[in-house]
């Protein structure tokens, strides 16, 4: 076998090996990136699922607050907290009036009216505060999920960029291998002809 043939043969084997290795490396990096992307998506989906009860509770509370602001007081005035406190308060007021022998007197009616107004105001304030706390929790959960979603999207984007870079690097490695093959072939031929 001549020197040129041996040199070209060695160069071909080296170039093919280098191109194969570059391609194999790119595929390995792409597989690793795909695994990272799948894990990021899985974790985002799990986090979202885990936080949905708080998000939905907040959304429901906000809907109740909006209905109240639109003039629908029924949810506040029919809440179990209000009804129980109102009934116990009126029972106590009437028991006192009965003990004094004045259940149906004008003063007792005035006491009922005053108590009802104060009780309604207090109950509405308590109802509003509870719903504000829930809607705030929902708002906070939505913000956290939005931030986590942005982070996940960034991580997935970076993994995809890494895939593209790995593929580009493989192409460059293959091109360099074949360019090196061509140079070695020319050099071998030049040595055989005595050009160098």
C-alpha cells in the first residue's frame, strides 16, 4: 500500500470516527435536554395541580365579593356565621325582655332594631374580611404560579437552545472532520508528488 493510500485511508477513518462521535454526542445531549424538558413540564403540571385548590378558593371568594359590590348581599346575610350570631343575640335580647316582662314593649323593639343593624354591619365586615383573605390567597397563588411558569418556560427554552447548540456543534464537528480529511488528502498527495 502506498504512503498516499495509507494516509488517505487513515484520514478517512479518522474523519468518519470524528463525525460519528460528534453526531453521537449531539444525540446524547439532545436526549438529556428532552429529559430535562419533560421533568420541567411534569414538575410545573404537578405544582399547578397542587395549588389549584387555593387558586379556585380565591377565585370563588373574589366572585362573592364582586357580587356583594354589585348589590347582592344575600351571601353575607345568609352566611351561617351571621345567622347563628343573629339568632343567639335575638334570643338573649328577648330572654332578657321576657324576664323583665317587657317582651313586646316598644323598648324591646328598638333594641331588636339596633341589635339587628349592628349585627348585620359586624357580620358583613367579618364576611368581607374572610373573603378578602381567600381572594388574597388566590391572588398570591396565581402570582406564584405565574412566576413558576415563567421560570419553567425559561428553563425549557434554555434546554432547547442547548439542543440546538449541540446539533450545530455536531454539524461543525462533522464539517471540520471532512475538511480535515480533505486537507490530509491534499497533503498526502502533495508529499507523494514531492511538492512539500
